[in-house]
């Protein structure tokens, strides 16, 4: 999925789409745009959607956050309504640990999290969900999907109380809500009874996003949301992220791809050695500045 590497090291490139062979061509005769067109089946004039989200007042404040069993040390930042906040850094810099700490997966040593002017403890994921947080994890297959369950079960599993009637679940209501999100997120599947493990990476990611949207979160924490996803599905995920920001949600997004952070985010936090080494404006920064900050405490 790292397109630049394909052109740099390959002699010949084979493109497949939806399980079918599309073309095989010498790498020297191909450009990035041509590969994308063959993969997607249409012209993709822009790699990233045009940003038109309006940024409001401060929604989330994190102050002096340190981890009990992680390398996080005195991390402070704030994020606004309608803002897409990126998190950059090298492997082991504390990017994932930051999201997991905010969501209550790991134990907090010290620090304060404030949402809408009110302190929230987020001592565990259950409490975090109740407080309006959602976390899309980095390892989709290991910690994101329930591989033996179907699409409907994966979509509704975090909001089952909505479908309870006494001790029973309202299967019709669950089916209708799943249908709604399959259509609105354009999930490609024969039926909602299909096991999620049989879907492509992009469609699995859409189902996980649907699961969290059903909890009506205020803050979405996205850890590598486009990892292992083809370029066409990536654009759709970017558009979903932008649409959420336009609805006033705060999105905090970790990515290893700096071009992605620059193309999608409004601001970028840079982590290094468990510390926040800088905060930059995505419109005015560049990859060199981000890499310099990423190496600051490494």
C-alpha cells in the first residue's frame, strides 16, 4: 500500500481491483496517478478532500498527562470543535499510548482531561464511551473487529442498550440501523449477515467507524485509520473524517504517513520519546520540520 515504494523498487507492476486482474505494466512506464486510476477505476484528481470544516471553541483539554506504565510524560494540548488534530512521531514516540491513555486503556499516573469545561476521569473504556469518546485502534484485525461475528453484530456491539426491550434485543431495530450505516458509509457487502472478516480492509474500517458513530461520540480518536487500505478507500475514509469534523466532532488522528497528516489535518502534534516536542499548523509546516521535531527527544 506504500505507492512510492512500488515505483521506486519494482521492475513491473500488476494492478488488481475487486479480485480481478486489471493490468501489468513496466514500472518505468507508470506514474502514481496512472496506478491510482487503474486501482480505483476512475480518475482521482485529488488525493485528499478539500477542507471546509469550521473550527469552533476549545472542546478538549489535556494537561500534564503522564502514564503509569508508558513513556508518556507531561503531555499538554487542546483541541477544538470541528477540528482534525493530527499526531505524528516515530515508532515508540508515544502516539498510540497517548490515544490509549485518553481512552482509559492504560493507567494514568498524573494529569487532567477536560471536556466541554468539565473534568472527565476516563478510568476505563466503558467510562470513556459514556463520556463521549471513541477509539479506532491501530491493529484493526487484532483489536478492532470481532472476526467471527457478522457485520450487524460488529456494528451494534458497542451500543446494545439502545436495542434492548427488557432482557431481549430488538433484532429488527438492529438490522434497520445497520442498513442505514451500510448505505451512508457505502460499505461494500452482499448482506449484513456477511462475516466482517471476509470484507476488504477499507470496508472493515467503515464498519468499525459505524460502530462508534452509533455511540454518538464527541471526540474520535483514530489510530492509523487508513493503514492497509487501498487508495480509493483511503479517500472515502478521509471524506468521512472531514464530514465528522463538519458536524462539530473533534477528531484526533495518528498516522505514520506525513503526507496524510498534512493533507487531512488542521494542526499536527509531534511526539518524541513520550513527550510533546511541538505543535504545528498543517497549512504552513512541511515534512522536514515534522521530522526534526520527531527526533528531538528520540
